[in-house]
C-alpha cells in the first residue's frame, strides 16, 4: 500500500490541481466560455475547496466575493496537498 501511494502521489496531486483549475474556470464567464459551458457553476469549486469552503455555503455573498473565497480555499488545499506529496518519501 505504501509503495502504491509513492507511485501515485504526484499523478493524484496533478489530477487534483487540474480539477481545481477547471472548477475555478467554470465559476468565471471567460473560463466557462473557454470550456464550452453556457452557465456558471460554483459547485465544483466548492467541492475542491472542502473543508475550507463550508462557511461559504452558509453565508450568501455576491459572486465576486464567493469566487475569491473559493480560490483561497482551493489554494489552501493545494498547499496542503503539495506538502503531503513532497513529504511522501524520496
């Protein structure tokens, strides 16, 4: 199990990084248009920002503030994931 995790830690981290970037793109008009979507959605960005994004679910703010908060939540998870991937061993 440990050896499997060592082999998969960077591909899993890369997959999370790409998924988070796409989720944040879906929450902006330009990103949604680039991805071929008609509607904006904050749901994927909220999922990639968990557990930090739970307070954002409780408080209803304007879309710009929500996007900024979700970007910060994703950044926190990205940093924790990077730290865990680096710490995984040589």
